[in-house]
């Protein structure tokens, strides 16, 4: 599985942010190609790393890459949003650090047959875990026009969402839409000529939206942001890399809420709610890629890293 190669985004910044202790317990909730995980494992002596991924292909590749550290690594096939259950089953009451890289890994995008890419003709799939029942074929061919319009606009920020949703529904009345290139053609046909001349591929936003819907990516982020603080030991850190404004908003709001504590109205002279801050923000503003990293890996352009520490 050596072909599963993924350039780790903001690698050094994540390692610094997690403040790794050689005897600590860490979770990489989005294992991918194990780039981040390998560097975490290298820094452990008596500690443990739990690597989680919903993609069995990524897990197999990661197990090979992490083989030299197998004495301190446990790999689990699961979704990061189920981390609470995973740790309970491993009988781990708390961890010293959690890392989440919410981007789609390069091998998933680059493997044309998985249907993530608008640049390769393939069956409409887009599942990160091929054991899941919902795929892009079902979304495109069975979801209502109103629901398609909603996800295209909300998840893809596609300004031509109404036209594209209508075009998809017209085409699928003739026959099911089965491949990525069929979908690309429909998207193109629904957009005005000036939009087709833009630098960005016309299908990029729509494919992103459908992928997010298929994998319930925002729901997973909301769940982990509900559970994460409880899973951390005091002094433990949560580091999250986002690539999309909607994900980043969920992470930012969650961390800010934990750091604020008190929920009393500003007009109250003293706090009556009694809520105390649960975390401190390690970085007030998100950490972004350096110029050198952008040159080496253009996909890091939209990455934002936010870190907090449990009090």
C-alpha cells in the first residue's frame, strides 16, 4: 500500500501544539497516511498512540508505515466522531492529546475510481468508508431538488445551486446519473458562460458539497466538539486542522465556548451561572501554512490549525 502517500499538513505546528510527552496517550482521529502519527510515535517511549480512520485502505497503509512502532501504536477502524466509544472499549479513561486533520487525504482524491475527483471518470461513490450505505449515486439520484439545492449552497457555497439542482433532477428523469463525468457535464450545462471561464473548475464546489453530505462530515465535527474536552486529561491538548469555513466555524465556536465558561448576560454585575472555563486557547488566531509549505504542498493553502488545552 505504499501508493497511499499523503503530505502531512502543518506537521511541525501540530507536533509543537500537542506538546507531546514521551509517556503520554495520544489519539490521531484521522490517521490517513500516518504522516502525523509516525512523528508522534517517534516521540513516545512508554506512551501510546491510538490511530483511528474510517477508510480501511488508509488503515492498511498506515499499519505498514507504523510497523517500526507497533509496540506503542493501536489502530482502530472507526469514525473519529465515535472516539468516546473507541476509548471506552480500549479502557482508556483520558488522553493527553487529540489530533484531527479534517481534510480529505490526497490518495482519496487522487484514486479516480473512488469517485471523489471531477478530473477522472468513475462511478459516483465518494464514500470514505466503503462499508457505509450512503454514496454519491444515491444522493444525486434520489435526494429532492430542494435538498440538493440546500447542500450545494450550504456545503459548497455554490451560487448556482438552484440551477445545478434543477439540471440534475431533469437529467435523472431520463436515466440515472452514474459517473463523475456525467455529473460534471450536468453541472457545466447549468452554469452561465462567465462562470465556466473562472480559474476554479466548475464542478469543484458541487463535488465538495456532495462529498460532505455523503460522509456527514459536519455532523462528525459537531459530535467530536461535544465530546473532546471530556476525553482529555487535565493539561491535554486538542489540535484540529480544518480546510472548510463551515468546519472551522464549528471548531472555533466550540473552543471559544469552552474557554469562555460564564454564559451570563453582559449586563449581569456578577456571574450567577457558575460555569468555569474548561480550556485555554493555545493560539487565539488559527495557524496557517508557511510560504515554504505552500510551495511544497498547494493543498495546504486553506488549512487552519486551532489548538486548546484542558484546564
